[in-house]
């Protein structure tokens, strides 16, 4: 099979590998669509993120969907020919957090395309993926697999929405509208938010989210003081979904969230300095949001039912053979929202 292997920054190669053997509870999936995520771009552009660095070649990718090709003798949940979305998380089910119902915090997590451990956990950008049946959610055969491949990033946003509490009737600010920010807007709209304001530094992604559910968009590069009006009377927004991962984004969130409001930090940006006095005096809840678990199946169902339409976010589908071009395009936020590889 062919795989997309990262060796170093800007060095992604299409290589040949043997297909792994099929165990009793394993499923062989012919991958059809794979979305390039922000973490994939960090490996491509920087060789890692934070303290995580590539120490050996690694197959990228974790946002995939495909068709079941073969199943192990003990598999009962899926059958050859089924169309499936693939959950890239494989928690251990034995550590304290798994047993406490927090498998996204698993101490022995194996997450596709991750250099957090050594040897690295190889990713899903491959023509044939052998995975556990527990990782698969069957989708309707008339659902484009390019849409099913959005289940993973949508699950991230559904988990963030749960961290925020109820969004019904709430005024929501989404800070940073890359793919996660855009999906956070779709999540907030689906959850019944009464008003959604989106901020970014680029006009192109803001124009897209204005079409999919944002009531107002603010280009902070063009109008850096535009959020100040929302800081009056200790803030305006009930919830801020912070997806930029920047110090400026989080600082602005603390300024404009109302007293007693909630900020959910989705974006990763390393060490950030924040105005703690304001956070304390306004009694703001600042919550992290990391990956997902149950939300993966929910995301798949929302996409399959049409309750959340992810199709406007797909910029282009590029053949695996042109993986380098796909990563270059995905890294240009003026030109692309979500780029997928076709296998």
C-alpha cells in the first residue's frame, strides 16, 4: 500500500509499505478520504508542536473514512462493504481515567499520527488501514466519504461545546476561524446559540463562516479595536470558544466574556500570559477541551443526518500522489479551509 510519510519539515513522501496482518478483532479499511488537520500541518511545517518533535519517520493523518475490505474472525459490528468513519483514538480502557469515564485523558492513548510517544503512533494516511472494530462507525452508503471524514474534527468541537455547558440561547464568540473555529460555529448554531460573532485576522475564512452561521464577523487585523465595545459592563458574551491558540485571542476573550461566563480553550498555543486579576474578579470559568470520546459517534450521526452540513468547508480533494501540494495548500489560510487527500 501507499502511505504519506513525514520525514522532516516540508518533507512528506508517498512511500510503499506492507499491509499489516489482520487480527481476530481487526478490520481492514480501504481509506477513501483523509482530511489534513492543524496538527498534521504542524508536523509538516515545523516538525512538531510545543515539546513534541518527530524522532522518526511517521505516517500522518487521523481524519479518515473509507470502506471495509475485510474483517477478523471475531468481528461482529461491521462487514465487508460497509462505509465507515474511523475514530483515530484508541484508549487503553484500563488506566484510572478510562475507568473514571474520561478516556480522552487516557494515560496510554494511541492516537493516529502522533509523535508524543516513541515509537510514534503511525497515522491513517494510507491506502489500507487495519484498525479495531471499536474504532468504526458505519455511515450511510449515500453519504460522501469526504463528509464522513469530518467526523473527527467535528467531534473535537462537540466536546468543546459540552465543556461550555448549554449553548441554547447564549451569545457566543468564536475566536479564530480555521477548520476548528468554523466547525465550532456550526456546533454552536446547532446547539441553539442566539448570537454568534466570529473573529480572525484574515478576510477569506471570515467570509466563509459568514455564510455558514456567524451573525457577525470581525477582522481584527483591519479593525483591532472592534471588540472593545463588547467589554462594556464587564463583558457581553456568555461563552467564548477560543480556537486561535494565541495569547491575544485568550486575552480578548477574558475582556469580552461576561461576569460568570465561560471560556473554552480549544486552540493550542504553548505558554500564554493572561490577566489573572480580571479572570478572578469576573469569576470567569476557563476550561480546556482536549479531543473527544462519545462525541465521535454523535458527530458522525449529525453529519449523516444532515443536521450539521460540513460540505461548505471542503476546499479541495487532492490525490495522494500530490501529497506535498495538498499540504502546501492546506497551510495557506487565504486559499483553503479544509483540504483532503484522496486514496
